[in-house]
């Protein structure tokens, strides 16, 4: 039996996985020994040794080690990629810190119990103070956790201690080293700035104990904090063992290593978390204490995101009969309900004036850009989004990263949630004081059951708004070049659903035929034969133009033009595509006014291997109103009708260069600074800001920019570069430096601020002319992203870096490698082209202008 365990690559994550593997090996051997004495044919485990494999998976939280967790996603930030590996069956068991997991798991995944809990509380780790009794009157504490901040603020204020907090991220050892630093940067620097000195940091005791780190830092003081000083995060110190729901054999094996006390605490603490609907922006603490006589006491904390208001409560839950959760399942469910209600109570106590709100938002017919401005605003403010099958999942990217996204879609034969349960969900979330968006395909009130949801909200006393959307009955026709009305041909229109009502009453074909005009039937593909017969039997002309529009307003749109008497045979009995039927004279306009399907790139499917979106490597700003060159390329291709599939091959990990490369003395002694990429510029200015520097510190050295995109980002930061070579080649850069820089500048040296994987030939060549320093601001890493490929389904692959080419070709799947022999590659420039040639890519189109705009122009020229 082989079990692949997925985990992050940190020392703590690997240690935790090692603990689980040890427990599994021991339990498996016990079961095998037990089965050997059982009667024949009763074994439940395979007759083979247990093989355990640790699979390291990088998460978004691992890639960005500088941004506070509350700004990049918070809870769930360290688990999504691992859960995807479970779905993809690349691993069988995911090992998480349970405190990092949201209260709701994705459908199809479950928790399989847990091993014994480590100490759930925190340490205050200090350089000087040895206990809480001898703390100085002012402290600078490193922590980004809202919970830890609000608890320390409360506790220290009682002691008359002033506390200042500094954001600090990184793994446990990194944070300890930041506290344990021996440099003297805590004094006034020569350029007049002041570096804050950390007096202490706060870390979970569980991680310190599991890695046995106390002995690594004997000169630091580890002061324990129990629930009186700081209530821990729900499930802190507990491991979450997540598996696929169908893996029954693994579930049984995990049950054999389950610690009943830890599982009890996990279930009840997660029930409280579920009740709070907590996000990373809130200060949430929850700890279930069990006395020796099994009396349960729950300590809870809930504070706002600003740390201004927080509430603590103690809840006595009485006794539990014993720790056999199977025998006590009924009592467990009762206790879980109690704690869910307690969480809701804490939310109402924290926000007594806050009322929930639901927006029923029409998402439009499929093209995400057809949503209204008002709908976009509600999405951008949402705490919770309940979305449909037809509502355009790309719209979810407009929501805050912390928003809870719940799929409630319904399509033929597959209803994830009944309408009554959807109504209840909206009401439940709103009563918690949350902003809820019900995102519905088309218009909420056009066959969308939006009115039923509005009535339920009104009856429950919940405030709501309805945002109209473009219905496919109009928008879908427009994209197919069919006007729903046309003077002289059709002065009215009728919109119907192809589904028969529950009463079994069919459409009144005679009335519709007599009324004339345009008939649009939504959700009628499966009823095409009955619809055709109904109209023909009612006397409608067999020659009446008909259009069937599949996947309206999307790159997969397909329009079939026929006559009414051909409709019954035009739709295959096994047709699975969503579509609408247009009956009337206006359907004949499709060939004259075809819109989407007439665009030059319609029908073309392009695979883009651009860096991950969070990199924002063209503008480097988190301002959502700015449009990156990357986004412009995507938009241009979509505007021309292309179907664009994104498969980021690389991501960027921001590094932390030494402080010495950001001091006034350093810059004043340089002859020139060279920036080689837009993202390098972004990282540079982030580092300046982190070290409390501004633009004045750059007075002195010349600034050289490589590429127009890099120059643009420099200008966005208020810097006009002195020089920009026409091409980024060793010869061009050498010629520029020799011709433009004087002897004094050359004698002072040059500093590159760039990627860790930058071109080393340039460094070697320049080192023969002057002193060269290479400062690494970020690292380019391959991603684990893959999309399912059908070679014949793609018309081109776009590459914007050598790293992306190498990561793509490193994927050991024949479908990917076959693409290099039959599908054109679009390259941004010479270095990318060189990498494609090294990998024997057969057809390469290199952009004449080495920018994203240049790639777009090349694609347009080559696909004519």
C-alpha cells in the first residue's frame, strides 16, 4: 500500500509530516500483525508493505514571504495548492496545520482525524526580559497576527506597558533569527534613518517544541502565555489530515492513529470558527479545555481587524460522557451547534450596529465584461459570494481575496444545492452582518429564480438590492449578429424557457405563432424536437429562419443557421452544450451581422505561459485600477475573439537582500545602477520602503534601464533613467557603458538589481571593465500549474522568458512535448527564442518589438 503525503517544504511542515508517517507506519504494522491471526478472507488491508512518500508542494504563502497574511489571502493561503494536488490525485493525504484551514472544506475532501495535539498556546520570546514580571515600560514586538496583537495590547495595557507592533513574516527559524540579529542597525544610521529594534516576537509553542528550537537559541527567553494572557487560534497545535472522501481504506487507517481528545477539540473549535465566519482580517481565538472529569470549557476571543474592539467570553459546556466520539456523536453534534451559535453571538456582540446585506447581481450571459459597474462594485466589497454555473467564474477574481466563495450552481441533472437551501444560506450569512453577493448568470429576474430569493430575504427582514444583468436572450443574440427586433420584420419579442412547468403545461404555440415577432427559447436545446413540432403544428411556416446559439458571448460560441423544419434534427440527442434557440425572421441576419464569430482571432486557442498574475511584473503595483502590460495582452487577444488559456510557468519569490545595498553611503559610492526588469524595479522600491528610504537616496549614480517596460515602471516611481540600450545584449550594454560613462563613474563601479537567475555573461564581461555588484531582489521559480492538453486544440503558445520555456519543457508529459513539434511558439525576444531553439521547437515567431505589444502584433500578423 502506497500513501503519498503532501506538505509544504518548511522545516516545521516536514517535521509534522514525519510525525504522521511514523504514526501511520506503526498503526499499519499493528493491523498487518492483527490480520495475520484473523480467519482467511477477512483482511481489509492489502497484503503488502506500507510505502510512504513525502511530496513537497509550494503554496502561495510560501512564495510571498514579505506581505502580511491579511493582505494576500490569510486563512487557506497555505493549503489551496495542496488541496488541488489531492483533487488531481498527485497525493493521497495532505498534512496541514489545522489552524491554517478554513472552517468549510471543498466538496469531496474530508478530515480523517488527527494525532495527539502539541501545546496549543503561544510563547512571548524576548532578548532580555526573562518573565512577564520584569518587562520594560515600552516594547517593540514582531507579529502580524491580529489575534496576537489585540491580546498583547489588552494584557500589556493592564500592566501599564506601551507596545508597538512590527509586521514580521517567514518560517519559525527566520523569525527567531530576526530577533536574534547581532548587527548594529538598531542605532541611528549615517543617513539619518532609524531601524526599529525588536524586543520580542510571538510564536506558537507547538512549532518550537516540534523542532526542538529552544536549545538552538539558549540566550533567548521563551515566556509561556496561557489562555489568561492570550487565547490561542482555533486548532493551534493540531494537525489536519485531509483526504479524498472516497478513500475509505485510508480513512480507516487514519482512524487507527486518531487521538480522541485532539479530534474532539478540533471539531468543536472549528465549529466556533464556522460560526464566526472568520477571515484573516479578524482577531479570532478559540480553545476548548477538558478537565480530568471531562468537563468542557470554551475560551473565545473575537476582535475587529483594526484591533480597536475585542471581546472575550468563557462558555461552560458541561460534561461529555467519554472520548469515544462514535458513541457520543449525537452529543457532539449538539455541542457543535452550540459553538456555531456562540460564534454568531460573538459576531453580533462585536458588530451590534452592523446589518448584513445581500445583492442579487446579474453576471450577464458569459462574457465577464458584460457585468454592470454596480455589480462589479458589490463584488469588490463582498464577504461572501454564492455563484452559479453560468455566472462566469472569472468574475470571482474581482472579489477580495478573503471573500468566501460558495458554488451553488444548478445545471441539468446536477444540483449542488436546492433553491430552499440557497435561500437559507443567503439569510444565514446576512444575519451574521456580512455583505453577500448572489452572482447569477444573465439577469436575476429572467428565469433565474431571483424573485424567489428576494421574497425569502424580505420575509427574513434582510436588506437586499437587485442589480440587473444582460440576459442571453438579448446579449447572446447581439454577439451572434441577430437583432431581437428590426423595423419591418419584428416589432415584438417573446422570451420563454424550454423547461416545461411542474404542472406539465406546455408553451402556447398557437398564441406565439399568431403574435408573430421573435421567439427566444432559453434552456431549450433538450426540447428542440418538441419545440419544432409545436410551432409547425400551430401553423408557423416551415421556412421560418432559426438560429441555435451555443455558449453565447464566450470564445466557444457557435451559431447554427437553419429553417424551422430542420430544427428537430439539427440537435443531437446527446448535445451537452448550453444554448438558446431563436425563431423568427431576424435570425436570418446572422450571416450579415455576425459579431464575435467574425473577429480575426475567433476560433483560435492560445496558451499563455505568462508569470502568475500576483507578480504584476509590468507595473508592479497592487493598485487594481492600473492595467499591466500583461493584462493588456490578454485583453487585446480576447477583444479579437481568441480563446485564451493561462498556464503560468513561473512565479517570482521576493528575496531580502542585505541592508548595506540600500544605504546612502552605498548609493553615493556607485557609478551606475542597472535595472533589467519591471519586477526588479518593483522589488527595489519595496525594499527601499521597508528600510524607510525614499528617492533622495538615489542622488549620485547614473540609472540604466533595460527595456521599455522597465523604463515605464521607473517613471511610475518618479525616476527618469539616464540611459536605455536599444537591445538587452552583452555587446549593447558594454558599448553604452564605454561610450556614456566617464572614468570616474567606471572607477566607482556598477550595481545590478535583478533576478537571481540573471544573465551571468554580462556580469563577467562588465567585470573586466569595472567593479560589478549583483544584488538579487527576487528568484524565478517554476510553478506546478498544468492544464489538460489536446494537442490539436491549440493554435499557439506564448512565451515571455527563457525561464518559462525551460519550465514548460521540463514537464514530462508527451502532450506538452508534442506541441513543440506541431504548434507555433510566439517569443518575446532573442533570449526566449534561443531557449526555444535549444529545445527543438519547430516553428517560432519572434516579436520584432520585444514587448508584450510586440507579441500581440506578431500573433495578429501570423494568424491572418
